[in-house]
């Protein structure tokens, strides 16, 4: 009986979804470590709890504009780090 080689992962195979998700989590956690506590909360409320900027602003006691600016800075930083990660 011959085994099908299609189920055997090769070096060029993409990582399993769980492994990729684990890598993504580690990446986001590393990014969060460099932020102040309030910005960490803002990012987590937005990404995990799917709260709007207005809801977050009310919760943390900042203006919606400030929440928006912090999210934009986080996104820009995350995109830059992701580019560096994919190149390196």
C-alpha cells in the first residue's frame, strides 16, 4: 500500500493555521509591549473587543480624536514592523 505524499508537509508548505495564528499573536504581543498602558488598552479594546473609537474614548477618558491618533500610530508601527519581518 502506497502512502500519498500530498499529506506530508514540505518546506514550501504554508504553516498550519494554528501555527500562523500563534506567530501573529506573538508579533502583536511584542508590538504591545512597547506601548504605554493606555495605548495598549485602546488597541486591545479595538482589536479584541471590537469597540468603536467613541466607546473606547468614553471608557479611557480621552477624546475620540486622541484614540484615533493612537490607533493610527499603532497601525503604522505594526505595518512597518511587519514589512521588516517579511524582508528579514
